[in-house]
């Protein structure tokens, strides 16, 4: 009996241990998954509790002063919550993407022609100046007064108009006025530092801000398409968390361009989404992260503070980011664009402007005002709603178009 026991006991012990080990190996990952899912859910709930307000209330959404930024507390549990439906763009590349050529200075993508609206601008500026000077033999006080009226009526900002007027005064003859204006305008644009866009920092983080409807999300989609075509891995962050439709709009662009999408819950904290997007991009070795944000009026201090927080929280994950903060301005805005640039730069240091809807406006001249008054380079211009309708801003092309009368 005791012999039998001495044989059976070790065997039973062995069998039991083996069984336990199998359970552990099989069960452990599931336990991890479950705890992650639970953590993610809890994070989402925490986020929802943190930002229950349906967004656009005029009251500033307060950031608890003493507590560490909530993103950090949310972060360890967040990954699963943040990217529930990332298109599998980064890992299994959807199509073989060509290696980006290490071109030192890529050729700018020039607008084929400064279409539509800029033609109207020509009507407003070059055409009118031409018309009033035509047939005049001398550049007398009367002629200059008329030039002055045109310049000040061109919605380009007072300082800009004054400076152009100076250039016109200095022109020797009526025929010299337009070339003089063109030179002065180009000087204004050239005076703005235009550091090369360095998409080399990995990832290159681009924060996109602006008022409602200026074209932020559309421009982000166009940029994503461009960078994807260059073979770059792109992550889009749906930081406009106020409306579900805004998240979906960016999701469509992500799908269309083969970019990864990092999104949160509607009503969630945009800073958390931005943080997770940068984290995700670093983990995946993505090249570019573009962070969309909700439109906001530059006069809404609460929302401007929120923007500052987004930038601050991005820096927690990547201290030198955002590498680029682009203000998207509707070209129809005219001089108010200058105010927007001034006010937004108080919240987040801007590095450049995207000027949209130049296909439909006569107010493109405000580019000069922006250069003069805020010293910000225009990086890109939108001249249509299509995916290809985003171009690099080339100052010489722009100025030539602005001051060359049609015909
Ligand atoms: N004509 C034209 N429409 C544009 C351009 N850029 C954006 N839009 C349109 O402007 C509207 C608002 O754009 P959206 O990207 O949603 O603006 P957001 O609120 O700043 O994100 C949409 O109907 C866009 O199609 C452009 O360069 N030209
Ligand atoms: Mg948008």
C-alpha cells in the first residue's frame, strides 16, 4: 500500500503542476487582455468624468491646478482606448511604398497657376492700379492719392498698405509703380524667416489650429495624402473631440490616405488624444503625427487655454514637439487673419500659416499683412477642396500673380 502511494503521489503531484502550468500559459494573456480592456474602459470613463461638458460652453474648461495633468494618469491605461479602429496602415504596409529619396531640398509643390480667387485679387489690386495709372504721364500727387485709396481698400492691413505706398511714391513714373509694388511685396515676404520643414525628427509632430470652418481637417487630409505619397507613415490625431462628426471626418481622411488614426471618445480630452497619438507614433516608428483640433475663436480664453494644454501635454511625451504649429486661415478672412494669428500665437507659438480657399477669394493679399504684422511664413495654400489642392506657398509666384494684371 505504502509502495503504491509512494508511486502515485509524485505522479499526481506532477500531473497537477502540469495542469496548473497550462492554465497559466493559456489564461495569462487573456487575463492581461481583460485587465487592459478593463483599464481602458476605466480610462475612458475617467476621461468622460473629467470632461463631461458638451464642449463649447463659454466657460473655460478648468485644468485642475494642483493635480498632475490628467493625461499622464490616463496614459498607462489608455492605448487600447485610444486606437480602437486604427487602419492597419503602419504595420502591414497596404501597398509597397517607395523609399523616400533623401533629397536635400525637395522642389516645392507649386500651384500650376494662382487660380480663381487670386484672379479676383488681381482685379482688386493690379488691375485697379493699372487702370488708374494708364494714360498718366506723371506720378503726381493725384495719382498717388488714387494708389493710396486702392491699397488701403485692399484689405491687406494698414502697415502693409503704408509700406507699399512708400514704394509707389519712390517709383519714378506711373509705369514704374507696379514693378515697385511687386518688389516691395516680395521683400516683405522674404523678410519672414522660412525655416525648412524638417520632417526628419521622428516623429515630426504638427499641431493644426484655427477658427471653425477654416479648413483644418481638410488641409490635414491633403497633407496626409502628400506625405503618404512620399512613403511616410502618418498618424492623424482626432483632437477635435467636441463633435463625433469631426472625428469621423478625420477618420475618412485617415482611411483614404492610409494613415493611422488615434481617436478618443467624443467629449474626451483633446490633450489626451494628442499625447496618445505621439506615443503611438513613437512606438510604431511613424514619420509624422498631425494633430487636428476643434475650431475656436481667438477670443475664447477657455478654449485658447485648452490649446496651450494640448501643446504642453504633447511636450510631456516628446519635449521638442510640436515641431510645427500651423494656423489654418480662411483666405476670405481678410485682415481678421492678422488678429487670429496674433491671438493664437499667444496660446501656442505658431510656426506657420496655411491659407485656404484661395480659389474663391479676392483677399489673398492678406498674406502680406500676415508677413508684416506677425512675421509668420505661409507654408501652404489651399486652392480647392480636392485632395491635391494644397500647394507650397512660393512667394515669388504669389507676388507675381497678385501684381500682374490679367490679359
Ligand atoms: N473651396 C475650398 N474649400 C475648402 C478649402 N479648404 C477647405 N475647404 C472647405 O471648407 C469647409 C470646412 O473645412 P474643414 O476642413 O471641415 O474646416 P475645419 O472646421 O477648420 O476643420 C469644407 O467644406 C471644406 O471642403 C479650399 O482650399 N478651397
Ligand atoms: Mg475640423
